[in-house]
C-alpha cells in the first residue's frame, strides 16, 4: 500500500477535517479525497463519515488507525536505521523510559560498545506505552520499562527490584514534592497518603525532581539506588515510618525476534545491574 495513503488517513483522523489535512500535507483537498477513496477501495470499507462539521472515523476507520500508525512508524524506522553506518554490519535497537536514561541506559550502551564493537547501537528514550508498542512492531529489540503490558509474543522479565522511599533534605525537609512515578504509584500513594495527593509542587521526571530537592530542599519519593549516595553523604535522610512502594524495572522483548546477539546484549545489561555503581544522577559541572 502507498504510504502516502496511510499518512493522509492519519492526518484526517488527527485533524478531523479533509481540508485541514490538505493544508498540513500541502496538497489539494481533491488529492486528499482521491487518496481516501483509493484507500477505501483497497480495504473494501468506509473509513470516514463526512458532514459539515468535518470528518469522523467509522468503526472500521478506528480499527485502521492502529494499522496505519504501525505502517508509517515501521517505514520511518527503516529509513532511520538504513543504511547501516559505514564499517558496521549489525544494529541493536534498544529503549528505556526517560528516568532510566542515567545511569542504567547509559551504562548499558557503554557496555555494548565495549563488548560488542561490531554492532551499531541506537538507544530510544520514551514513555512505557510507546516503547512497548515499538518492541511489538519490531522497531526495538528490547526495552526497559516500569509497568509492562503483557501481550502475545512479548517476553517480560523482571530485571531490577527497587523501592520508592521517602527522603528529605537534612537542612530543609519541606515542602513535599510529588513525583509522578506512574499509574500504579499514583493509586497506592494517594491511598496511603491522601493528604499529600495534591502537592503544590510536582514533577513528572524523577531526576529533575531530585536535582530540585538537593538544591532547594524538600521531601519526595525516589528510587533507593538513586538516592543512596545522598543518604551516605548526609545530604538527604530517610523519613522514618513513611510508606514504601515497590518499583521494579522490567525488560521487554519479542520472543519471535529473539536472537543470540540480543541474548548477549541482555546478559551485558544484567552484568551492569549487578555492579555496585553510582546511580545518584548528579548533574554537576
């Protein structure tokens, strides 16, 4: 199928208008209509219902959104990955949630470059849902996530058992800082600590919240390994009798696309996790 048809379909679905899609794609509305007619003829179903308000997806159109998105993303991934960099015959595509970028993803990439120098490496940082969709589509070989979504063909393996603990600055333990560690944490946190469910200061990224706390003071929940350096040095202290929350990291990959090279890369990852390295995410310099 012509990828322009899929892109045009997605643009209409996104904007809710044939005319708006034509403007964004820099083509005529007639061309947009012709593309959708061609697409509907190939799929043998109607994708949009048009009216004065614009265009809305039919039930078939709603189903096709996922397929069209996968087609476009797979093609873009191929364009990004090919041709391979000069001197390399293989490529590893790995991903991780943003808060895992330093040091886990950084250390994993560093180890792969040292131990598997014949492989080019592409590291993708994104949210959990995006990463797992890319694994499922074959865009990524493996991804590190906090809350895996189990599906057919996906291998989900626990990688790292951690806890979220409440810490505060020794010299300035207020205010309370809410860090959004995902849906499961929000549910457990708000049940255990309803008085702290609506904090005046909140962050969606743990490393940024930690940097703020260290510099300006306050209290918040962080992964044990990440704050251990600050606890040992006396900059932070654990808040006594505060609830703790489990926060494991999982490795997700496709069983259908498993290879010896991927298993080698995974073993290097497990070696990195086993090492007693500094996870404090300090941003000096």
